[in-house]
């Protein structure tokens, strides 16, 4: 009897709870439960566009799937953001952030290679004054290093017993009619570079030879001294024509690909701020400097004004590039994380979508885009980091919500199975 009473009490309690639940469900909404179910059944199901990664990674799928951690991809319905991390900004916020955009277009990418170097004398325009016989310096007409001389300017007078002997031999052979001896003596004088008009005699009758400047230029070195003896081949003067000079520049190994002979070069020196001198590449070394990992490049500059002096340091800018146009965007538009490059694409008014891209050549202003965007699309070139920060925040929040939902779902399943 006691057991029967207990069962009756349990049955009455369950009936009371069921009635209370029915009453709350029908009266709190203000409509009968059957009416709410009817409205829900009449609501058309939303169309799923695709499924996106729950943690905000740039990966989508047309069908349901899971990531490597076993988390379900989140469905994206028609009318929602076009992709994970997309950001919608009001016109007021766009103006406040200072957002600027630029179109993806075909542009000719000219890149400037920068290098440093030093001005040097043009080796082809140097001349040494070195007699081909022994002798003594009788008189110096030019006695200062750095002095400007013109071609034909008398530099010094010399006396040489060897020259004196050759001249007497030539005169005697000529007077005696010894043609072979005369020819031999004349050939020796010719090989020595002797010009008869430069031969003179002093008061004692000794023959002196006047040596003249072979080119117009500057005396770079003077070793001749009054009364000093010299041997055949000794350099008495070194002259240089500075109407053109060289720049020996060191170009970094990674920049050598665009170099070629005749390439235009702009050079600047500290002595003339804001002024540039135009030149061209006349030589590219075939060997790389293993110690500095640089390539020697020779630049030829016109110097008729005389402003450029050997020994000056120079900053070199070499314009490289091809005539082929490339699809490009501003360098400022690229968000580089180190492992991935991203552009913020304006997909509609006020809506911005982060998109991974593959980049190519670049210069100071533009960078080539190989994959990820097409010609005519619009990308953010200013304030893109602020928009990207908001995009990442939204993606992170979406990932956290998805993770919480997954945890709750797994907890419910475990509770139902009793594990």
C-alpha cells in the first residue's frame, strides 16, 4: 500500500510540472504555441553562400568541413559579410580614419639602385712625361703640382750626353754621305720622340732638349727637380685631362640584375647639395667582391665645368627597369606580416575585404602584384593598418564564439551519452 501511494505522488508531481510548462510557453509570448510553430514553419530558410574557417583563417569551403583541430566551419548566409574578417565602415568613420584608396593598374616599374663610390681620374686621359734616355734636368718651366697646362706647353729643358752623341752621329753621317749610318741615327732620334724644333744650344754649345706637355690637363704629379739626374723611363710629370671623370661605385649583390652598359646614372656629391650630374655606365665588373658581396661598376661623367674632383665621395642612383608594364599597387597598401602579404580590397562602398596576394618587383612607390587582385579593383593605400586591426579583432571574436559554441555542443553530447 505504501509503495502504491508513492507512485501516485510522483505521477501527480509530473503532471503539475507539465501543466506549468504549457501555461508559461503559451502565455509569455502572448500567442498560442501552435501559432508560433506555424510562423516558424512559414519562414523561408536562408541561403548558405559558403563555409568559413571558425578561427578567421583565409580559407573557405563550398561544403561543410572541419579544420585540423576538429572545429566545424561556420556557414556564411546570403546578406552577411562576404568573407571572414570583412569590415563595414560608415562614411563618417572612413573620413575620421583618413582612408585613401588607389586602383590596381598596369604601370611601368622603374627602380632606382642606390650605391656609393668615389671619383677617380679617367685612366684613358692620363699621360706620363718620361724621357727614353738618361740625362739631367736643366730648367723647370712648370714646377707646381695641380697646375693647369695646355698641350704643347714647355715643361722643362734637359741635357743628355746620350742624346748629344746621337745628334753628332747623325750630323757626321749626313755630311759624309753615309746613308745607312744616317738612317740608323735618324731612327734612334725618332724612337726617342725628338723634335728638331725643340733642340737648342746653350752658351757653351751644349745641346738641350725642351720637353712639352703632350695633353691639356692638370699636373697630378711632379718628380722633376732642377739639376736632378734621371734615368731612361723615369716619370718626371704625370698629367691628367679632367674634362671627364670616373665614379667607381659598389653595387649590392642583389641589385646587379638590372645593370647594363650605357645605363643612365645620376650622381650627387656633398660639395653641391641638391645638384645632380648625369652619366652612364661604361663598365660592369665580371667578378663579385667576395669580401663585401658587391659588384664594381664604373660610371663616366662629363666634367667640362671642373666641379668634380678626383677623391670626392659620390652617391649614385642607377635607374633600372623594363618597358613592360606590370599590375601594381602602392607600396603603402601592402600589409606584410612577414609570412603573408595582404591587401584591403574595397568590394563595395564602405565594405573592405582582406585578401592575400603574391608580390613581385617593386620600387620606392609601387609594387607588382602577381596574384590576388585584378586590374581595376580598388585597394586601401592609407589607414589600412587601422582597418586591418578591426578586421582581425572581428575575426578573433568570431573564432572565440565558434569555439565556445563547439565546447558547449561537445559538452551536451557528452552529457547525453553519459560520458
